[in-house]
């Protein structure tokens, strides 16, 4: 119930359900018939921030196991800072209405270290969710934030390629195009990154990706050696 996409909302789903609480309750009730724990992810409201004081208690009364809250309204999208200042008020709502429901927060959490710091500042918070942060750093889940080299990033991409191949070996072919959306996570922030991304987007198999990465490694090493020699001569 948190997706802000306009097409999803027009179809009566995503954050559009914030405006249709009866329908939201029906969906939650239907999901419960499967006998599994139920979690709901939502935003604070649709247009107005203050509506969270009605919407969040409403969800807490639905007897759900986990409630994850993106700390912005749908209208705010990701254009304003997440409303961390509301965490304690939300936790108080939970304690009064549904003390057994776990509360997680989402929005503007860049990495594990930041998430743990937020949790420490707000006792009673049960979890954090990292969203866009993973697209800024593939190392977002590290215990301690660390500086990484280009080799680290490309080796991690190779590891994802290996996992992709292992998955296909066990479960069958997948859509290779979906793998390509991750390339930009690893290939950014260095000279010739855009050229390398263009080449990778033309690939059709994981082996083609590996070959291009190997060629790039050789070219990059040669370029660095050339620059080092020029620096020595200077």
C-alpha cells in the first residue's frame, strides 16, 4: 500500500488504497485466510501528512504481524526528507493499539549503519528497510561502512552473475533483461563508466558480461600504468 506509481493507483492498488480503507481491510482479511503471518507496507498518507494519525491506527487495528511505514506521503514521493520525527509517535500508537505488531520504517535509509543508528535512537523500533540505498551502494548492508575500490564493485557484479547462473541451473531460464537493471549499481563513479555500461547493456548472456568485464580490466590496468608512467616522467 505504499507504491506511488500513478498507473498502479489508477488500478485501485498501491498507495491508492490509503484513500479506500474499507478495501484495504478487505484485502488484509483475504490475505489472512492463507494462514500465514501478514505484513503491510504503506506510506504515511496520500496527500496530507496529518492523515497518518487516522491511517496508521486503522492499519494497526487490522491485527497484522508487521507494519512497515515509508515515512512520506504519496504526494511527497521522495522529494522531501523522510519524517523521522514521527517515529516515536507511531511507536506510541502501536503500543496503545497493537503492542504485538512489529514496526519497521523505510525512507532515506542509505545503509545498515544508518539504520542501526536510527533504531538505537528510537527504542521500540523493530526493524528498518533499505530501498533506494541499495542502488547507490551495493555494499549498503555491510556491518561497517567501508570505502571500496573499482575492483570490489566489479567483483561483486561477477558474484551476482554467478548467482544468476546458479539460479537458472536449478529453476530454469529467466529474463536476462531484468539482470541488466543492476549493472548501473556497480558501474558508476569512475572514468569510462558510461562506456562500460553501454557495452554491458548490449549483452545477452552472463558470459558476454564476463568477457566485457575482463576486457575492461585489461584496458583499465593498461591505462593506469600509462598514467603512472606519465606521472613519474613529470
